[in-house]
C-alpha cells in the first residue's frame, strides 16, 4: 500500500520537505487530540453518514463534527 501513497512524489524528484512534513504531522495531530474534543454530528451516525467524492483525491461532503476545547480533568467516554 505504501507505494500507492505518493503525495510528495517519488524517485529522484521527491519533495525535499517530505520528512519535515511527516515530522510536523507527528507533532501537530497528537497536540490537537490532546487540546480538543471531537464529536461527530448526530445526523452522521445514521446509515447515510457522509458522502465522498472520488476523482483525483477523496473529498468528504457533509462531514460535520463538533469541536470543543478539552476540559482538564474531564473523563473521556470509552466506546
């Protein structure tokens, strides 16, 4: 599967910032999860869910979620 993942190009013309971008994402995503609480909108929990448009890239349509600042000491509900 990794050889199909080419947002930074491949071979001798690969993006020079690829390693830096991966490192940044490894720092940003955990910080977002630590700082904010994410919850899908109730309408997306139905059978319809959200739609995706697949052309060159996958683009979600109708994806709605509620984002709140994480309250310190609040318990996270286990699924």
